[in-house]
C-alpha cells in the first residue's frame, strides 16, 4: 500500500510540473506498476519455487522506477499547460473514488490482516482512510462557489449585499500549516476533518471558518497557482493585469478587512490603497499563531521567523506608524489616525481572533447597498 501511495503521489507531482492536475494519470501509474510487478513475479516464479524477500523488494523497486520513467515520458509528450491561466476546475469523480476507497479499505485491511496480523492491516486501512478523506475534501473544492457568486446571490435575494469580510494575504506563505481543529469528526476515518487534523490547514481556512459564523461571508483573491479553489474564503481568480481592479472593488464594498502579515509587493500595494480609501475602524491586521509551521522535509519552521521587519517596512510605506513585533496570535486594530494598537494577543484558535474582532465591531456591520459587480 505504501508503494501504491508513492506511485500515485509521485506521478501527480510529475504531471503538475507540466501544468496538469491529472489524478487519472496517477491511477494509470498505479495500475501499470502493479501489472509490471505481477508480470515479473510470474516470469521469475518459473525458475524459483519461492521468491525471497530481497527478490520481492527488488521487483517492487524496479516496477516503481519503470513506472516513473514511463509517466515522465508521457508527461513530456503532452503539451505544456499554464495552469495559472486555466479555469480552476476538474471533472474527475473525486466523490466516487472517495466512496470506493472507503468501502474497499475494510476488505483490503482484512486480507492484509489474515496474511500478516493486526499490524499488517493497519497501514493499508490508514492509507485508504486518508485517500478517501482527501478525495472528499477535494470534492468540496470542486463544488465551491466563487466570491462573485456569493455576493451576487445575496444581493439578488435582499436587494442589499450582506456585509462580507475581505481576507488579504501574501501567497508566498501559502504552505504554512497548523493542525485542523480537534472535534469528534476529526477521529472518524474518511471524514475531511480527519484529513485536516493530520495534514493541517492554512491560515486562510483557520480564520475563514469561524469568521463566516460571526462576521459574514469571507472572500479573497485566489492564488493563480491553485489547480482548484482552495479551502477557506470564497475565491475569485484574476490575471496579472486585472487583479488590482478586482481587489479595489472588493476593498470598496467590504465591511471588514482582515490582513495577514506578509512581505510582498502585492500586499504593499493593497495596504497603501486601504490606507487611502477605507475607514481605519474596519481594518485589522493578524499575525500567525505560534503553532503554525512551514512544512519541510523533516521538520517545519514558524512562518513568523524574520517576517515582521519586512512587514513593518510595508506599514511605514503606507503611512502607518512603525510598530515593534507584537508577537504571535495578535489582532491589531487602528485608531482614527491610523495608529495601530494590540486588540488581542496570544490567540491559538481562529475563533479567538474572530471573537476579538466581532466584539470590537459590535453591531456596526451595516448592509451595503447593492451595486452591479462586473
């Protein structure tokens, strides 16, 4: 089962370098690898009554290497796709595959347990459970509504757009994760919460889920490098020549703006525009919680390492007074003259950030008159 997971994920990585999400190629690679291994086993069994552990291991390695070489050849035979400009959607039946893995995990684990005991049954069951949870999680991305869809549907119902939250962040730190929230569902194999707990969630998802409950719909500009709409805020995807117009539109009509610390030119431009066009009472700066990590090969580093000095320069460029590093888990609010101050600190959960913001705003989340969104 570990070999199957390695082949599937490795093939997906190969095709992503060519701009393809291509889960179908991952499945094809698994079938090819298993077929090669079976064929070698059958031919060698004619000369050996029993294949030893070493021979079996060598066969598996050979099958994996040949499969990767074949998949690499196929990927480079296909035309390169710039996924940054492609529509963020796929017709692959992730839901069906997830259901299949969930059902198949029990007989696979049973067969492995009969041959190797309880320990042998654990690995395939966990891999199938993770695979099913991953597919169910991707399925939610497939059916996710865009930011514009959410705003327009609300406007058509009440003739006024419900206050929405705009979440702005740097794409450079999109790989910073924290363990998903601990809940009963997080202990259920095959449930997306199980996958979130083990693999982790980004700050986008960390803050957007509680913000939706207390502040209203959360929208954000999507990273062009996404293959599918990412979890968390509802996304809208724009090209390099049009994203600023869309952000200006969202800034002008949002009721609350949440800005995550970062150090990129895009974030600098956004903050300067906000400083000139938005009341300071509607703007909040967030810092990463202490347990966030940028995942490495063996360990992770906190995304806040050496981040604040660059972000502090961005604040100064926007005309906001310099502020020493407030630490992790902080919500910064602004006075009428754009002087930042600490609203809350040491937050560990997304809800703690949002509760501090909600308390600060009180009932001052007035609807916005409906205007056409192009």
